[in-house]
């Protein structure tokens, strides 16, 4: 099912430039969550496959830029493009991927073209917020949710409602499904940064706090530990963590119930996603939610 999407993406890049294609083939595909979502909502048609390739090119572009911004040296288990080549190459490859994606997006009806392009603007605003909030520690839940909505959920929301539009289904219901799925997805991502390891994740573990990101588990942990532990947590912010620090964070995250609470919220959001599409619910869309919550990377 995904081979068609892979070949479309490859062909689109190849229509632009042969060197860009060589660079592009060095990016591992990832989970292709957004493509799967489109195909499961709209079925496997020429338009849905094209839309899936477009959205995945946009997502790949955003990760190329994100790795430059985060100075990340690994992505999907191998060195990132910015690490293998340099930041300039990663930025320009990202520009090629997303501008070609937008060119192809122009062939779709206005509702879909506007929904996806509006989401990409919000995505960029979300990344800007992420950068801003990473400068100093902040335990504000509202800011966290606003940021992850824009950074992650908006594109999944737009993807699901566009796929619904293609299939003549209820766009609003699927938008809500996508939004809740996207929020839950980012919360699980933030949990896995703490509970998983580098090999499973394909990128360094416990990297968020060092990068300045006070994610939901850190907010919950701060809310439930005593003053002394709050002070210790704050002292580790943006620091290179040694083995003892890592063990301390992982232990307190579990003991304080922060991890359980974050997973509980992601599960609730998953249930709300399914409630939104009650009339159109099918096993494949239910499986998207359970796979996402139970995933290991
Ligand atoms: C990963 O977050 C980043 C995103 C989901 C969005 C990045 C968006 C941009 C850079 C805006 C530019 C958009 C385009 C189309 C060029 P993360 O750093 O929390 O996750 P990670 O640990 O996987 O890096
Ligand atoms: Mg990043």
C-alpha cells in the first residue's frame, strides 16, 4: 500500500533535480502515519495517493528543517542530513521538498489546498513557539498544548479533514479525529523521549529537557514532587545529563505518576478521536489510534 506513495514521492523529487533525488534517497521513510491515515480515510485512489505523497513530502521537509533548528545529529536511526552533509544542504533540500509538494497541491480543490497550506503556516508558527519556549524553563500546560497543537496536531488535523473531503465524508468530524490523534501522538512522543532508549527511538533518548523542551511529563512531574525535587529538576534543565541524573529523572517520572498521567491523557484523547468519527468509525482507524498509543518509537 505504501510502495505507491514512496514511488510518487521519489518521482516528484526527481522531476525537480537529480542531486536532490540522491540526497532524498538518504532519508529513511519513517512511520508514514499521515499517508496511512489518508489511505484509510479516503481509500486507495489516484488522488488520495497523490495527497498522501504531498503531505509526506511536507512532513519530511519540516523534519529536515527541525533537525537543523534542534541541531539533531540523528534521525530515524541514522545520521541526519545536516549531520552527514551540512545545515545549508538540509535547509535547501527541505525547501525543494515542500515547494514541489505545494506545486502538486495546486491541482487539488480549493478546500484541500487551503486546508493543507494553512496547516503548514501554523506548523511553522508552532516550531517558532517551540524555539521560544525552549529558551527558559516553563511549566505552563496551556502553552505546551498550544505549541504541540500547532507543531504536530495541525498537519494531522488538516490531513484527516482533506482526506474526508476527497472521500465525501464529514470534514469537521475527521478534523477533530485528526486533531486529537495528533495531540496524543505528540504526548506519546514526549513520553517515549523519557521511557525509551536511543536504539529503539532512532534518535538520542532524554534529549528534550537538554534541548530546553519542558514537555508534558516534566510539567506533571514538577506539579507532583516536593520543593527539594522541584529544585533538583530545575537545576538539570538544559544540562548534559550524567548517568545518575538520567536514572533520577526516569525514576521520579515513574514514582510521581507523571508518565502514567501523560499516557492517560493521550489515551483519553485517542478515545475522543474515535468518538468524533463514531458514524464512520472502522477497524483501520481504531487501529491507527491504538498502534500510536502503544508504539515504542
Ligand atoms: C519535530 O518536533 C518537528 C515538527 C513536528 C515540526 C517542524 C516544523 C517546521 C520546522 C516548520 C517548517 C515547515 C516546513 C514545511 C519546511 P520535535 O523536535 O519535538 O521532534 P523530534 O524529536 O522528532 O525532532
Ligand atoms: Mg527535533
